[in-house]
C-alpha cells in the first residue's frame, strides 16, 4: 500500500512540477520572448520525463488484473518514457561538456585567446564517461524492471558505486587539465601532470601538417597539426574539441586563418593538401577560408 500511496503522490507532484516550465514556455511564445527558450524547453522535457516515469509506475500498480488495453497503454508509456530519458541524458551530457569548457576557460584561458581545446586523445575520455554512466543507468533500469515484474517494489535504491565514482573523478580531472590555449603571442600547453603549463612561441613550431580527411567516416574534416622543436605534437583541429574566442562568433573558421598566419610568419615547414576538400559539407565561404590555410606556404 505504501508503494501505491507514494506513486500517487509522486504522479501528482510531478504534474505540478511539469506545469511550471510548460506555462513558462507558452508565456514566452505568446510574448515572443525567445532569449531563454532553449533552457525553457530543457526544463519542459525534464518535467514531462518525470511525469511519464511516475505515470509508468502508476500504470503497473493499477493494472493488477493484466487488462490487455491497460497493458498496451503501459508499454506505450514505458516506450515514451525511455525515449524522453534518452533525450534527458543527451541534454545532461551537453550540459556536462559546457561545464567542462567553462571551468577550462576560467582556469586556463584567462588571457586573450584565439582558441582553447581539450587535447587529443584526452577529448575521447568524454565519451568514455558517457559510456560508463549510460551503462550504469541501463543496469539500474534493468534491475528496476526485473523487480517490478516480480512484484518486489517499484523503488530499487540506486546505490552509490564507489568504484564508479573513483573511476570518473580522475577522468574528469584529466579532461579539465589537458588543455591547449592558442593566443597571439604563443601556445600554452597544460596537462594533468603539469598544471603550470609550458609556453611556446610560434618560432618553437617546427612543422605543420594540415588538410582534409579524404577517407573513412570523417572524410571532409579539416585538421591542423603542429609539431614543436622538442618533439611534442599538438592537434589544433580534428579530432580535438576547439572553443574559439568570442570575436569569431560571426566569423567561423577565421581563427585557423589567423593561427596559420602567426605560425607561417615564423618560417615553419608546412605539408598540406587540398585532397578531400570536395567532401566538406559547408558553405563555400568557409571552405575558401580553409583552402587559404592549406595554400598558405
């Protein structure tokens, strides 16, 4: 009886919670206020997901006699809930990525910068974390469904996995601290074992390799790799996740034109090719900028 009582309260509360963002959304649309519309929609999705979670649990308790129509409705509600849950997880991952970038900007990109980015291959750790969390959530939902089908309650406890936390925290630390900041006066290279970082002038760059990926699933992607005189290699574009300065908000890809200008003014050797540029899926004005980088020798 406690489960039924809690589910009813949960359903009623979730409906009230979801009504706030929904009314906020309608008011914003009515008044043509679109400044915070994205955040508004995110709250609506989260609220509706919460409603469907409680509605799903309520339908399982209410349908004790296994009515076919109610059983079908329960499956439809569960399907919609899982779709919404997937959307919420994607939103959470995007929020996590934005949070990482904000922390990096505050800690490492204090001076005027052209771009800053998570170094490769450490940028791939973001997807490792996503995989770990998604797997853990999948295991929890599977256990919930199993307990529900065995009539052992609808509220399994999501136990704190110490091993999971101890795994994710170091990964987040590595991601946050593995940063390259490119400025007008040089390149700053930070790492999880060197938080003070090393500064390199453009005269410290020995070799540049730039062009477009011409095969595989990433064909058409632009890359810009440099090698320093001490042997360190840095990938400033593809597959690194670069965050350009605000001055490039309305001038996409111009940051690489500027970076290449600073690098090549130091008399650096460049290996470049236009091969694969025909696969680029962008407007011609942006393709021309990247081709200017490739042709600048």
